[in-house]
C-alpha cells in the first residue's frame, strides 16, 4: 500500500492538521501491512464497490483499532466491499460484535441514491461476497432504509460509517439518526465528502453537522473520505 491520499491541496488545512493526518496515515499503513497478507488483500479488493484501496485500508484500521464498547454500523453497504473490510478487522481480532450493515438494497436508478449497476437489487451480491470472504459471523445484515433501521436499533456505536444516499437531506438525516448512538470517543466516517466531487450535499451535511461543531474533531481527511472523533 502506498502512502495514504491525504489531500495536499486543501488551503484551509492548518499545518497541525496536516501533521496529524500524515501521522494517522503512517499508522494505517503499518497496521494494514502487518495484519493482512497480499493474498487476502487481493480477495478483499476483488469485491465490487466504489471505495478505493486507501479508503478500504482506513476503514480496516479504525475497525481494527477503535477501542471501547459498542458495535459498528454501516449505512449503505451496496455489494459489501466496505463491509468485508471492516468485518475482516473484527475477524482478525476475534471480536464477538457484528457490523450492522444497513441497506435496503433497492436499485432506484437515481444517481444521488445508489451507484450505477444493472441488477434490480444488490442484496444477492452482498450476501455472496460476505459468504465468500468467510466473514458471515461478523455481519448483521439489516435490509432496511437508514430511517427504518434506526427505529429499532438500541446499541451503542463505536464506529459509524455513512455511505448511503448522497442527497443533502438524507446525509444529514443519517447523522441526526445515528450520531447520538455513537459513544464519546467513537469514530464517524463519511464517504463522498470531496468538496469538488459529484455529491456536494454530502460535503455540506458533513460540514454543518460535524466539521463546524466543537463536539467533533477531524482525525484525517482523504480525497473523498473524512474521519471524525466524537469528543463530547
């Protein structure tokens, strides 16, 4: 794995933020390379999805290292690429918790809501990928919308990954529904947060809810993924 894609050109990043980002990047690369073999890495990367190898390594790192009680929740699983990376982290640590993988798996063919794919549903591919990577034991599949799933969910969360609908209102709602269940000291990761990317609504929701709040501290900014720590 080459160096992480911490964005070098964001003019608003202070030197301290850049140093912190590079420090975290080195830790991610170290854990990633020490724990996973190349053969297993290749298998994990073979799953169809829209996150980069560097983003996968970042999710793996925080799933592997995040301490404390609570579970992992993923909003938006598609065919399971991010799911299997985080589940593999739990498997490597012989954890007893499961990732709550929340996705209705319906192809609405609306580009702000789902990736572009042929099938009517991503569910069968998701189940197949989770099974073929042998991480079933660490995945709780919740075939519901984020809003539906939140009504029945009552567990503390130590790691929340949001990659659901990319509309501003939906991304903001995901934060409003799930962030209160994240432990203080927990991690919140949002995908598709690139300021100049195709989903400005996600970046807006991230800025309004997380970046502009004193309750959260930015841990690392990649090109299209941002990690925050809940500090109060």
